[in-house]
């Protein structure tokens, strides 16, 4: 029976680097299993092909990419503060295994799939809470907040942190922690089958060690492997909201038209829709550091994209921003090497993604504010207009029938 040992590490800990090296030297494993997927492995080895801006525009996954960059920045800043490069213990495991001729197994799930499942699993409120928590954490680290890295490997501290994360974002915790625990456990069990008489040393984050151990010791509790590897199917709340907005706007215009308040009121209702969406989407584009051409484009299309659930103003703004800024492929490296959020915000590719996210936010805010303030702006009583409009529409429809 294969002998499996699991080492829990902190990703920015010098002590973890030393522990990994000592474990390999003492345990003398036949296989070193590392909490990495091929993409991150190649990135650590400087062998990965950086995506192009066209790849980013094609996927359109701007929000999750932005969260990934901010999480990476936070981890790297903590690593800089304690004098250790993020992922140093993984690099040490790879280097020692290669030096000793030990086989390396990459046992983590593809980071792109994990982030996709992480982002899509969370509801709107969870996403907002996550973004605010991330920004707050970055602000604390940038202001010199000290963090005891080694304490994060103590089981009681890990349990407390995990429990707090589950309360804060239960769906996010499931995708980011529980599913990966199960995925890695599947891979380790497979390695044990493939090396029945061998020794396997698994190097994983301390937060995953207990969950993986439980699954390996009780494989009957593991979820089916295919449920962990397919792209998530989330309920299309965004599309439903979009179609609801389109229907509500059409109903509102019809009610105004049939209410008898005058065609000038109807024209003003249309004009306010264009102006409110355009101004807010363009303003948020400029707040993101977008080019004036991107803001102008956003102003021109926001009223239309807000009525089309299959299209977003941020996508079009990002396309224009990319064509104006022309981000080089090297921008991906620069984003991961940025010394501060301010430096990151100056990078053209970061601007493209931030413009997409904030332009969409501005357009969404425009929709909310329009339905709140349209009747005060038009100086009409909504109850009277809607009830009269519906009554006249019904009379017209029944008379036509």
C-alpha cells in the first residue's frame, strides 16, 4: 500500500520552504504531488504563454479576472513584507524533486475553472461583500498591517479562518476550498493506485490539509470527479434581470403613451433613459482611467445595451479601450509585478479590464436610478399615469379585438 504524507504550508512562509525541503530529504518520496495545475506550474517555471488582450476580450470574464489580479497582488504584498516570494515553497518542492530525479505530479484543478466556479457560485450580495473585503484587506496591507504568517498554519487558527470564510461566503468557500480538497484527494488516491508500493509526498496549502486528509481516509465521501471538473451552470439571474428591465421599460413607455399626458412626456422619458445611462456609464469609465474615446462610446451605447441582456456597455468600452491603449502581452507580467495598486492602475491591460467592470456597474446603476427618479423628473404622478395608461390600453385592446 502506498505511503502518503501531506505537508501543509503557507504560501509566503520561509519556514514552509524549509519544511518542504526537510520533508523531501527525510521522507525520500517516489512522487512529489504539488498543489498546482499545469498553468500555474508553467507560470512558476516562467514557461507559460501570456494571454493576449484579444484572449481577454473574447472570454469577457472581466470581473473574475479583476478579482484574481487583486488576490494575487494581496498575496504578493504579504510575501514581500515577510521577505518571501508567493509560491516559494512550491518552487522549492519542484527544485528539490528535479534535483533528486523525483517524479512530480500536479494535483490541483485548473485555476481558470476554479475561479469561474468561484465567481459564478456566488450571489450578487456575496460578490459585493467579497470585493469590499478584498479592497479592505489590500488597504490594510498597503498601510503596513502586520500579519503573523506562521500562525496561519496552526490548525485552530485555520479552523477559525475557514469557519469565518464559510459564514462570509458559503458558496465561494465551497468552490475555492471544498471542491479543491475533493479534486486533490481524487488525484492523490489515483497516485496511490499507480504507485502501490511507493511513497507520495503532497505539498498543499495548510487550509487544505485537513479536508484532503478526511477525503483520503474516507473516499466513500468524495463527490463524483466529473462534478468537480465541468463548467458551472448558474441560474441566469443576469439575463432574467435584463429581460425584466426591457419589459418594464416597454411597459412604462406604453403606459405613458396611452395615459394621455402628452407625447412630450414620452419623449422626455426616452431622453432621460439615454442621458442617465450614458452619463453614469461614461463617468464610471473615466473613473476607471478609461480613454475619453471609451467614455464617449459608452455614453452612446449604454442606453441600448441596458435593454439587451446579451450585450453590455462594458464589453464595448473595453474593446475601444484595448484598441486605443494597445496593451502589449507583457502587461500580464507587469500586473503581477506591480508594486502598488496605483502602479497597477497605470498598466493599459488593467485599465481595459477595469473599464469593462466599472462601465457595466455605471450602466446598472443608471437602470436603478432611472426607475427611481423618472417620475419626479417628468413631474407626473406614477399611480395616475400607470393606472390610466393600463385602463386605456385594455380598452383599446378589447375594442380592437
